[in-house]
C-alpha cells in the first residue's frame, strides 16, 4: 500500500491510462491478494474529477509520457480546495434522516435491523459531508477521526460494536449530526 497502511487484508489498486473511450474495472484475486485494476481514458490525466482523488497518494510505476506527476499534482490541488459544500437544505435533510432512522431502528424487526446497518454505514460519510471535508472511504476516514476528533472516533467505535445498544448509536449520532461546523 502506497501510504504505509497495509495490512494482511489489504488489496492492491492499479490504475492505468490508455486510449479508451470509457473507464473499465477488473477485480480478481491473485495468490490470496485482491486486485482492483482500473483503466481510465487518457483525458482523465488533464481533467480529473472527485472520483479520482483516491489515486492522490499513488506510487507511479511506469510513466511513458511523463504525465503522471502533473496528474498527481492536480489531484493534490483539488483535494486542498475541498469538496463542494452541500446546500443548507441537504445538510438539514441528512440530520432529519438520521433521527428518522434512529426511530425506525427502535421499531425493531427486520426493517429496523436493516436501517441500523444503513445508518451505521452512512453516519461516517455524513460526518465529513456535514463539515465540508472530503470523505475518503472508511479506512482513511477512521484514521483521520482517530487523529483529529477522538471523541467522535470513540463514539463511532462504540456504536459499531456488534451488540451496541440504541443509546450508543444515539450518542454517536448526536456528535455527528449536531456538532458540525455547518
């Protein structure tokens, strides 16, 4: 892993750029390692979008036309400028949605259990969106929380425990959905 956070369960992501019309992806397992290989159109090198930010800390293995360095610089600049802020109505809708989901979890049953999993998954991403920060997937986001907001990191960890009670989930949600900078 190019960021030094590899673990035995880490996968390998490979990105290549070629004269193709659209991006393609191939996922497979090779000798016990999961591989995700992406082939992007060459035009992405000059005009990356948010989807490509995950390539920001990539290690360049082969650069025949000496374009990868500028691509990575564009990604760094994009990341530094921050994400497009969510509209105020969307921010409020996410807060209301979380309270609604908590109520439906309390109602129990299979639907309540499904909504529990849904809420527990979305709350991490919402933490970042509500604060105008990039959400960069669970691994990076949890590492960021641990370093920058240990109280929320701890509350999220407690809410994700297998048998966490509704009060643990509510505690995490209170921190995530009411303590934002927006």
